[in-house]
């Protein structure tokens, strides 16, 4: 389950783990972009670049950082095709 707070932060609740994790607005934007991009990092980077008014390379750096955080938290996993 996902909840966006008034401050733009994201809270994700994992029923499997029985815990909530909270992320700042940047993490929320990345999570939403991943959802909009069908879980594909390339698609999400394009969404973020457009939203943030940056280049895809800059968005990819932030995206990769957050993907690592989400993976470490057990919220997602990656495959060879990112």
C-alpha cells in the first residue's frame, strides 16, 4: 500500500514485512515514475527528466540511487534490463 503525505513524502506499507517505510518527496517522485514507466528504469528516467526539467542522464543518477534504496528495503528487485 502506498500513501502520499501532504509534504510530498511517500509512505509504503509492506504487508509481507508488516512495516511502513517513509521516503522524502524525491523518493516519492521516483516511485511514481517507476509505476508510470511500467517498472522500467529507462521509462522512469524519461518521466523524471521531463518532470524535473533536467536531462535524462541527471534523472538516471537520482533514479539509480533510489532504486538501490528500494531494493535494499525489499520493496522491489531489478533484472538485467533496467
